[in-house]
C-alpha cells in the first residue's frame, strides 16, 4: 500500500455557511472565514457539506455560497452537490465547474435508505455529469445507510474521476481493507476529526475537518509529523486536540452548533444557524472561549502560536 498525495492537500476544511442576524447568507463573513482558513493551515475548502447546512439552503443560495467562496480564496474549493435526489444532484453537479469549483462532494443519499445498487447508480449519474474530481462522503449516522466498499470499488473501476472518500463511518479496519483493494491514487480522508491520527496509521492522507476552522495549524503539524515518521510528536499534538474533538459535537449541540459558537468567539461570524439546527446558547459560546483558551495554553507548551480570527482575544465580543 503506497501513501498517496492528494491534489487537495492534507487539511481540507468543511466550511461553515455564515448567516447574518436576519438569517440570510452573510457574504462578508464567507470571505472572512475563507481567508482565515487559508492563513491557518487549510489546503482546500469543502463548501455546503453537512457542516455548511446545505439542507437548509435554496439552490440559489447554495450556488451563491460556492461562487463567493471561490472568489474569496486561492484554495481549491470542493462543493457539496449531492442530495437524496439523484436528478437534483446531477443538476447541481453540472453547475459546479462553471463557478470555479475544483471538485464535488457526493454524500451517500440520505433518508431514503436506498439499496447498494441504487447508491451505485446515484453516484454513477453524478460522475457522468462532470469531469471534476469527486469525493464520496460516507456518514451512516446521518444518512441511515452505509456505503458498501464493494460498491465503491465498482465505482472506482468504472469512473476515474471518483478520487477520494471522506470516511465518517468510524471503521478504521474497514478503511485499511479498502485501501488494500483500491486503485493507485485513491485517497481516504478522515471525516471524523478525532479519528484522523488512527486513519493516518492505515494510509489515509489527511482530514476533511471541522475543528480545522480553529486548529488547522495543529492538524497540519500532526499530519506532517506522522507522515515524516515522528509518531510520538504526532501523538502529542493529537492530545492537544482532544478538547476540540470533545467540544465540536455534543448531544445537545451537534455540529455545526459548537462551530458557530467558535466562529463567534473568533469574530468571524454571527452565532447563528438555520432551524432545525438551533443557535448556540450564550453558555455554549462561553464554553467555546474556554476551549480556545485551553487550546492556546496547550499550543504554547508545544511551542506553537495559534493563529486567531479577527477578534483581538479569544473572549467573545
């Protein structure tokens, strides 16, 4: 098994979609968040994935977010064009190249719980609709259906533009087995921040992260340390990230609610989501500030000065 180098780099961020106080898409904040990610270790951006609250965006809003993200950064932008409607997914996928996207994210169709043959045909239709690289997204806890790796291998055999998997099933051993059978050049990214280091150990190339909004530098350092053979250093950095892993998705505040709290503390966007995702509470925003303070302290012990947002301090303003 050869470790591959992905065209999108090692630290991709599943970017939040910022909303204004009135609930509309916040164009200024899109630019600020994208610029922040470019300065703090991200090598690519995934726009309008689950973290980007794609399910509550109209098509016009989604395409606007894509375009404004692309216009705000030189980083490659991969756009979430998948849904549980194959025809709709194909329509959106056809639009991606025209707005400057460098790839598309295609999630396993959710809610419908299709058969593996249905999942194959769904992704096949998307692959035939574009020449852009496609990253498949497997997250059974949200979709209700696990992508069978044989289904994925059949896709890889037929469609050369299917290039990567965002692995969020939590099955590290299965990821190792997949890489044994996948063609050269196929890449796996951790879709669960806390499993990034274990997945690196079986051949993953990096992360499509959430905590990379505020700790992209640390993820980049951890991945570089591990792939360079400095395993103990990678483990030390991973320990510094444990507080971020625990904070970013909680029973009463699932992703992206904690992320919106962090972005507020960093001065990058309003603490606002779209229902049925509730807004972060003032208590959660205080927790975000405390988490960032602790992370900054842990970084100082590692000799790292963590880049902040536009706020002068971690404290929410």
